[in-house]
């Protein structure tokens, strides 16, 4: 059978879309590898509106539970399944190929999220969650009164540094280039704080420690000199990699692989395909925004299916 809609991805965007699709009685196939948005690794999410604090694992369970409660006979849930290719056949129906099968749908919502770009230097893997973290708002308070570094030079790095200044003894930004990528005003404001330091044109080479991080070795690219600083926490903010490879050639992506969307409707450059959440080129990526974007898309998809 050809479904009205295929929802790809089981984070907050995909699940919000699934709940709305069921309520709007849109015959839907929901395909997800798992129920985690990026927050599953969080110790505690404190900004999911309506819930003062929830662990990442419980957040994933509550998303799954919400969709299963209302899926009824409208939303078929296929979990443990990854989309490998999305294409369009000659009569305008979309073909969704996965590691388990092939499905067809009249409309598609892509909500496959993104993965954080990982630090790939000696010791980085060993000390992940043992001093190396990818989330200042989740883990910042654990580093109260300690010296920490933030690796990266974009807006995320500076926003993380700004958050950490509230708790930490000192925050040092380590950036691989001479120029920061973050907005000039943000850089200026953050660097004004006397607890804040910045090292530019440096290459992180090694993370040191015993059970937990105790230091970091970097190379000064101007002089070639290797130096070590003592730190307890390392916050990595070196961008993210959207999960969009399977769309290549079908929809327009930014140079970083994010899906170009119309922010009013979440439609993509290909009629019949919408996208929501971290896989899109939306300026801000948050759980609440992902869910809201998906609801916006569902409103538009409903109109599309009933007026075409
Ligand atoms: P960006 O891609 O903007 O920046 C990533 C930074 O990490 C760059 O400075 C880059 O260095 C560095 N980097 C990349 N790969 C590596 C690596 N392997 N090792 C070391 N450093 C590396 O990502 P962000 O997450 O900061 O931002 C993503 C988007 O979201 C941007 O468009 C940003 O403006 C936006 N954003 C906006 C906010 C706001 O407006 N409030 C808040 C947060 C994000 P280099 O410069 O040398 O390439």
C-alpha cells in the first residue's frame, strides 16, 4: 500500500509529527532507528517545557510512550530501521528504502536529526563522560569552581562558554583558526568576562588524565610549540553533522548537509517533502523547536494532502 505520509526519525520532531498525524487521521508509516533525539545522553533535561527535569533516557521513553498511546490504526511504527535512500518515482510517489524494506508514500517528513561532530584526538574517546562533554547546559553545573576549556570557535562554543562562566572558575576557548566563526558582538561580550580566556590558532593534540580528565595538550600553530594546560572539564563544540546522506540529489542541502527549509511551513525545495528539527538549516536547534517545527510541517502536510 502507498501511505499518505512517511515520517523518518524518532526524536522530538518525528514523534510530535506522529502524534499529530494520528490525530489528523493521516495514514502514516513511521520509521526510526531508535527513540533518541540527541538528548538521550543528557543526565537531566531541564528545558523541555512542562517537565522541570527529566533524564535523557526517560525523555526517550516518554516520546515513545506518547506516540504509542495515540498511534492507533493510523500510524504504523517501524523501529530499529534505518532509511538508506529516498527517491521519487515517475508518478510522483516517494520511495523510502530502508535496511529492512521498501515503502511508498505521497508525502515525506524528514526528522532524522544530527550527530555531534566528535573530537578525534588521542584520549578523547577514553574520557568521554569522564570530563569530556558535548553539552554545557546539561553538564555545566557539575564543573562548579573548576577550570574548563571549550573547544571550537563558532556561536555554539561562545554560547557554551557564556553559560559555563556562571559556574566555573575559568573558561578557556581553544580555537583551531585565527578568526572566530561566532558573531563579533557575541565574541566581544563573552571575552570581556575576566574569568574568560581564549587561545587561537591552536590544535588540540591529546587529552590527559587518570580516571577523569586532568589536562590537555595543544600545539601553538604559530610557533609549533606544544603546551599543556590543567583542566577538569572539556566542552566540545565543533559543529554537528546532519543525518541527511540518504536525500542526496533529491532535495537541496546547505554546504554542511542541512536541509534547506521554508521556516513558515518547513517545506523543502522538493514539493511533497518537509523537514523538521536538527537536520534542517533552522538557525536554532532545540528539542522544543524540533517539536514545534514538526507540528508546523504537519499542518502544511495536511493541507497538501487534502488539496492536491
Ligand atoms: P559552526 O560550524 O559554526 O562552528 C564550528 C566550529 O568548530 C568552527 O569554529 C570550526 O573551526 C570548529 N571545528 C570544526 N571542526 C573541528 C575539528 N575537527 N576540530 C576543532 N575544531 C573544529 O558550528 P556551531 O555549532 O557553533 O553553530 C552551528 C550553526 O548554528 C551556525 O550557523 C551558528 O551560527 C548557529 N548558532 C547560532 C546561535 C545563535 O545565533 N544564538 C547559537 C548557536 C549556534 P573553523 O572556524 O576553523 O572551521
